[in-house]
C-alpha cells in the first residue's frame, strides 16, 4: 500500500474530481442514496488528504455500542467510587459527578465540532495540525499524537487490570483466608482479556460492529440487573445521609480541597468518550454520525452512571466495612451486604466483569486505529510496518498485533509491583486530558479570530489547506453558545488535569504516592526527545495521500 506521499507539509487542496460546491450541496441537502453517502465519505477523506483504505462497516447503533461500552461508566462508578468516599464523601461524589458530566459534555461538544470538520481516525493530532500557527504546527501535532497513542494503549491495560482484579476479588470473597492474590495471577488474567480482545479484533474483525451492537444491549440490561436487586434487597440509608455527608479522609486542609482531589473518581469513567473519532474511517456518514455518537454516549452513560452512583450510595450501609473490605472493592461488599448470598453476589459481580472484558474489544480497536493513523503519518517508531492494512480484511493488522504485544508486555509490570501498574492506569487520565486540551485551546483561538468559515464559504479551493480558511462541518453549535461551551470545557479540563496528579492523602508514602505526574512527564519528554533526534526528519504533519 502506497503511503509515500510525504513531500507536502500541508493538507491538500481540492482533488480534481471534487469541487467545493458539490461537497456543500451534499452537506446541506444530505445524501440521497447509499452510493452518494459513500461518495461523500470518500470526498471528506480526500479533502483531508487521505485515501479510503479501511472498510466502512459501522453505523449509528453499532458505533454507539462501542462508544458507550468502552467508557465503562456505570461499571467504573461501581469500581472506583471508594476513593471518592474517602475524599469528598457521598455529597462530594454526587457533586463531582455532575461537574464531571457537565465538563465532559462541554469537551465532547467542541470535539464533536472538530470531528465534523475533519472526520479522520487521526483525531486530535490532525485537528491540532489544522488549527495551529505554521511555526508550531508540526511540534504541537506530534506531541498530541504521541500522548494519544499512549492513552489508548493504556486504556486496554485499564480494562484488563479491572477484569483481573474483579476475578481476584471474587476469589477472596468466596474463599476467605484461603486465596491470596499474587502479581503473576493478575498478569495471566490480564492476558486473558487482551488475547480475547485481539481475537475479536482480528479473526472476528469484520463482525465487530454486530458484536458491539449486541454489547450495547448487554450494557443497558446489565445496569438494571444490578440496581433492581440492590434496591429490592438492601437496607437503604436516608436522603439526608446521602446528600449532606462530606468526608475528608485524606487529611487535607479543607473539605473543598479534599473534594477536588476526589473528583478524579468521576473523571475516569468518562475517559474514552472520543472513541468514535478513531473509528471515523470505518463509519458511514462519519461527519454527522461521529459527533452525534460522542454526544449520545456521554449523555446515556451519564444517566446510567448517575443512577448507579445514587443506588450504591443509598444501599451502601456501613461505610467503614465497605472501605475496609478484603476484596479491595467496596461495591462487592455492598452487594454481599444487600443479598447476604455468596452466589447472588458472585452473579451480580459477573455483570460488570463480563462488560469489562467486552470494553476491551472497543478499547483495543481504538488503540490499534490510533496507532495505525499516527504511523500512516510517520509518527511513531516502526511506522512503515505499522501503517500496513490487510488487503483481504481491510484491517490494520500490524497495528492490531502491536497493540496486543504492548498490552502483554505492560502487564508483566504487575508481577513485580501491582502499584506500578495502577499508576500506569492513572497515567491514562492525565494524558487524555493533556491531549484533549491542546485542540480545545486551538479551536477557541480559531473561532474567536474568525479562522473557521461557515459552510457557504465561496471559493474554488478546498478549505482544508491549512493556509486557507477552514470550513465548519454539518455538526456545529451556533454562536455565541459554541464559544462559551468551548471556553468552559477548556477551563474544566485544565482543572481536572491539575488535580489528576494529586495523591489521595496528605501524608504520602511510597506505596500511596501518585506517580502519574512522573510518568506523564517522562512520556512527554521522551516524545520531545524522539521528535528532536528522529521524528522531525520524517513527521511532516498529516501526509497527503490523494
């Protein structure tokens, strides 16, 4: 496959067979047939300088299945709300959930506008290149892409680790005093999740949309399969206890600071809401479906997450017993206190466990596509191998293999130190926020300086050339609301980024230290060093293939 068109530093002007007027008519009137829809998708990619090499298999429902399930929102609320109880308490958890939900809605709204302008698997680093001043365009784009590939590779580890620790928690519950968790046990269990995700994304890759559509229903049914037994069997606390109880278990100088430190609990379950972006070149009508998919995923998962959070808090019972459970997961203890049954608790825990395995499928797909897209533009090491697409399956199999290998190797860290692996996972949150803040800041600058024109921009040249005005896509928030939402989303993500590095307690020990700042800084500096020594010779921004 020829990806050698790297002599141009800028994105392309109009291909000879595609005129701006034709593209505008398709955007304004909508496609009238599957053939015209396919032509529009290819026209969008041509406008961005890319060839259609992956097969478009995803529609709205199948992509929504992937987007919602890979986020693990209501499942993540169950798993991680214990740390929020320590810093913030139940009232802090509810408040920070609404703040995180609103913040992510603002961030995804601005990202949806960018995805409509440039629906490409490259995602954030492509948008940064389009929006940046020429003097810093390549460097900022490279940094964003470098952070993005790390985020998605770490997300696969996050779900794999969750699968492993949930199984180990069930073993501790059902065999008290007999089972003792070992690091290598966790590594082997992580491997089971990674290998299953690899098989689904390779051998079953062409059926991935159908699988994700089925998982969407499981995601929704599993939610009710948890809250109905809990509400029916558990002894509930009063609304006063839930909505007014604050806690400063970390020993911070004020309850407000403790609340901000604990806010990370509700940020993690929304990470990955941009998953549809990295699958854009495999989605029909991507310029419209990708933005709506991102928004619907955050709205639906936000509703489910809020319902699960309130249910868990009302059914929590003894807070100290829940936080000191030997399973290390307060929600498992809450399930057991509610049902008073080992079998019932095991069955209920199996629902988020199965969905955690299923989340690996979508995260693995997003990670491999992000890696493939960056390799297509000569970003990471071994790009010439990673960019290849299988001509029979139309899947980036080398990137799929690489994602599998990276995940298997990272999980070996768990043998020596489970805490080290936990910090790799917390690194996901800070790196995602860093990679998202750059395009949001540039979008705010571009829209306030009038660099992005409306769709009725009249010119014979295609507007995706970085030296010419950009054109809004079909999904756009009218002004001044778009600018206000953009500014709020940027402020929120900077705040979240800052507090993502804080430890859970004031008195820090080596075992309780949050090393994500060190890891994020190391990855950032390593990327700068690699770009300076090697990357800048080959990375020229998004390569023009058309």
